[in-house]
């Protein structure tokens, strides 16, 4: 009997250990992250596919941006699904390599045209921003701009359309999606300016307090590279053309 128990224990030891489920969290930022979209958005689709390939089952939660950051920092959630790197954030989080590139641009009303060649051209303008977002060091650190915070880019776009703001800014695909989805009646009155404010790499992040942070990030990076090589990455991206 004792030998049988030893054999059973030994066999259990040899069985592969299934990785614990990772809870991926994000704010709602369509078309990259949105519970209403296919795959919960382009970014979440890529992230959950890569993590699944790496052996991590996942579930996805959506919170406000401040709660997203705080939730991963204190361990309520495991992975921020879509985030831009900053030196300040790197004090608390370990970041993956970029898996998408965001081109941040300014949008304004056509009948309130103003030149935009650099950030100084926004001085004296009311510019909508989303609380807690990092748009790029140059924009984030310039103090002479009048930045009007809100909870969501769609609110900023509505305020631009209604003339309450002179401009707002975000990733170009986000602006295109928001205008086509929520501002159809006024879309002809808005224009996305060609000059980029910044180019940001979109990444995942894991809190440094998570003992598996290095393992998770390394496995994700490897899976994304494999997806690029075998065509899976492109097939997902092609589903989100607007």
C-alpha cells in the first residue's frame, strides 16, 4: 500500500502544472480596449492571445484608468493590458516590449483653425486631456498649456465639437474610431491634424510586487514575436480597420 501511495505522488509530481489565471485589466479605450468590441478590442485581443500561447489562461476586467493602475499595483489584478511607458511608472511596474505603436495627434474644429507645428502653438488654447494619461514627455511636462482634464476621450471630442474646448489629443486610431462612432453628425466639422505630438509604444505592465513579473513579461514578449512570425498578429490587427 505504501508503495502505491509513493507511485501516485510521483506521478502527480510529473504532471504539468497549469499556470494560474491572470486577470488582465484596462480602462475602456476603443478600438484598443472595449468590452463591446470583438475580442474586447485590438489590444486586448493581442494580449490575451499572446498570454494564452504562453500558457497563461486569462480573464479581463474593465475599470477607470486610476483604478486600473492602482488595482495592478496592489495585486487585485495581474496585468495592465494597454499602457504607455514612463520613467515614473517604471518605478512600480515592469513593462513588456511594445506590441503596438500609437501615434498621438491633435483634433480641432475646422472652423476654429489654428496653425499646429509644435506644442507652443497650443498656448492659449483649452486642450482636453484624460486624467492620468501620459501623452509624451514634451506634452506632459509643458506647464504653459491650459489642460482641461476629463474621464474619457469621447467627452473631450464632444466638447471640441461643441466648442467648449479648442482641441484634444489621443492616438490617431482612437480619434478616428470615436469620431466615426459617436460624432457622425459633426464628423465633417472636425479634423485630425497631420503633425504628430508623439509616438508611443503600447505595452503590458505587471507590478514589481508580483513575484512572477519577469516570467510573465518575458513569456508575453516571446509569444508576440511568434505571432508576428506566423501571421497571427497581422490577422488580428486586420480585423480593426476603421
